[in-house]
C-alpha cells in the first residue's frame, strides 16, 4: 500500500479497529473500537458530508461555487467545510450563540461562513439557526441544505461504508454493535447493513440522560419529562430524527454526563486513545449493558469512537471544567452503586 492520495478526501473512511485491552477488561467478549477520529476531519461526519455532497453532484444540483448549508457547530460543520474546500463550494453554517469562540474559529479556519443565531428562541422563530439556514438555502441559487437529522443519505453513507468495513474487519464475526446516537445515522446505516448479513447481531444504541430517544424506542411516544439540559455534545436529542431507524435497534442504554466524562478520561489514560466525550459515553453504555447481559468469550463487540479528544481539551480533559461541573471529587467509576444505576 502506497498511501498516496490525490487530495485529503481520499482518506475518508477505512478507519481502523483497535482492540480495547484494559477499560473493558471485566467483559469476557473481545471488544474493538472503530476509530472514526482517523478520518481526516477527525470524525465520523466526514463520511456523511462527502456522501451527501457527492449525491447532490450526481443529481446535477451543484456546480463550482455552489453553496452547502447546514445548522451545526460540531463535527458535521468541520467535515462539510473540509469537503467544500476541495470541491470548490461555499460552506455556510448557522450556529447557536452558545457555540464556543474556539469552535467558530476552527470553522472559519476551514473557510466556512458562520452565522451566529440566538439559542434562546423557538425553532420556528425566524432568528433561530434552523430558520436562518433554511432561508439561506432557499434564497441562494444552486445551494443544498444537508439537514442531517432528516436526510436518508446520512443512513446510506454508513450503510455503504461503515457497516461493510465492520463486517470485513471482523471477518463476519461481530456479535454486538454499540454506538451513541445523535442523528442516528451511524448506528442505523451500519445496523441495516450488518443485520442483512446476520440478523442475530445485537444493535445497542447509547442515549444521553436528558434526551428522548431511549424513551421513544421503548414506548413509541415522546416523554417530555425525559428532557433536561446535559453536557455531552453530539448525542441525544429533543426531537425524533428520521435518520434514526428505531426498528434496527435492539436496546437503548442511557448514560449520564459525569460517568461518561470520567470514562472518556479513563480511556485516554488506560488505552492511550484520546477520544471525544461520546467515546466515554459509548464505553460507559457498554459497561452498563454488561451489568444485565452475559457475554461469552466468542462474542465480538464493536464500539464506535466517533471523534477525537482534541476538540474537548477545555471540556472533559480540563480539571477546571470537571470541577465546575462538580465531577472532580467523586470516584464514580469505582462506585458500584452509581455505576449500576
Ligand atoms: N458523537 C459525536 C461527537 C457526534 O458529533 C455525533 C454526531 N452528532 C455522534 C456521536 C452521533 O452520531 P450520529 O449523528 O450518526 O448518530
């Protein structure tokens, strides 16, 4: 293999699986992490940005200088900005005014135009980032709105890449797939592919405490009392995304901010893998799942590590931030009682 590419987009996908050797020691299964931070934009969102933009190109919706619009300050924004640079498109992102200056600077460094919109207005308020993005997309000729929560190409990106990669990398031996769900695209697309190969593979979604996804999976209704603010970024939601195929998911696990933060730091210290906040969340989800489900030595578990820890240096990896949250003094990972709830 030469590893020589025509441009940065050639590096998207084909991310490695890495065996976890210490943090999941108590589980008898073999556990592999799929390191989506090895994408060139350092997250799984590179896959959907490229897939959705190339699908629009195939439909003839884009020409040189066209505009790609999305409402995100997170990983999807970085990925769209990167793809837009290579393909010669304008990237416009509508973000909330809660977004850290650091993130806005990152997006601008990748050439994005960033509209900062008030967070404390209703989604249908013309000033909200949803409405601003929709208006820009409607008024800009030759533009597309990525709309990742309601775009079936988000699922398709993972059906065509992440799922097949996991199947090949485990030589069809995978028994459990576990991932955090935000839009739901990563887990749904991968699950759709893997269940076609082997319907017995267990698909486990990890939801945030404060989000409605787990409750909706169990009851088919939105339980408004489930909704409360939480710190983990990129997972959980207060609406039901159509990119989340609930019928492909066997079970949801709900994790909290504190345990997920400590777990993220533990993974860095014990495995040398510096992942984002949802990297800790997914491992926490697996460990909670293992308290009620038996694994055998033959089981092969794949956990998706969605992004890189460098984006969280002032958050979970900061002692000051952990102290501000009231997380720092607790030995929660070793507290059986907290761990099992
Ligand atoms: N973790 C992080 C850090 C993310 O940015 C996202 C995407 N929102 C996810 C997990 C969940 O991925 P998906 O949207 O495909 O469900």
